[in-house]
C-alpha cells in the first residue's frame, strides 16, 4: 500500500511539475496554459489540438493553417465562425491588435453552436461559446478556435489570449 501511494505521488508530481510541450504551428510557438492538455488532432486538417477540462465539461482549442493564400481571409473566417452561432448577433465581438509584426483578430460570441464540418450535418450545442484568433503570417493565416461550454470558454479566454499574444510577439518578423 505504501509503495502504491509513493508511486502515485511521483506520478502526480511529474504531471504537475512538467508543463505540456509548446505547440508549434508554422512560424508560431504557443506555450500551453497550465491545466490544458495537448491532444492528438481529431482531423488531418488540424495542425494541433488542446483540451480544457472542468469536471465532466470539456472545451477544445483547434489550430488550422493551410498555407499562403489558403483558408480564406480573416474577414471570411470571422463571418463563417459567427454563422456557426446563429442568432448571436448581439453577442458578437471582434478586436484587431498588432503584436510585434503579427496582426491578430480576436473573435468572441456565445449561444447555440452548430457543431460540425462546413456544408455537412450539424449538431446544435446550447450554452456554448467561441473565443477565436486569426494570426496573419507570411506563410498563411493561422486560425485558432476555442469552443465549448460557455463557462469554460469564458474562464479560459484570458489564458487563450495570453497564449496567442505571446506567440505573436515572439514570432519571426514577416519577410
């Protein structure tokens, strides 16, 4: 029994003492916020994926980058993301900032999320929220979306924006 407790303690210590490895997508490196977990991307389109768990509720953070001149403009993606939350017009917010040489567009909304692939069947998820960011880079835009239950997304938004902001500040200058 004592050995099992000792082994369990060391596993717990190791899990908390060593943060997740950074996420690298294109020219950007993202420090994974404490408590967030790196996941194997559930689709080949995703460059990286994180999970944020609070009890049995989970939110996901997905990273997409398709290459230079691919994936659409920031404005086209903002419109597409907002369309995934029909009827949320009054709660839609965008903010564009400059971090180092990187232009970042932040997007937030909440309501009923139409989960699913664009053009395919969707599943309405009530009480959901979005906090997203589009980083405009020389090797193509990077699209990052955090979606999940409203409480998790709202309580994780500050960490999300810090992760994105720091990656923008620390990226290589545009060519």
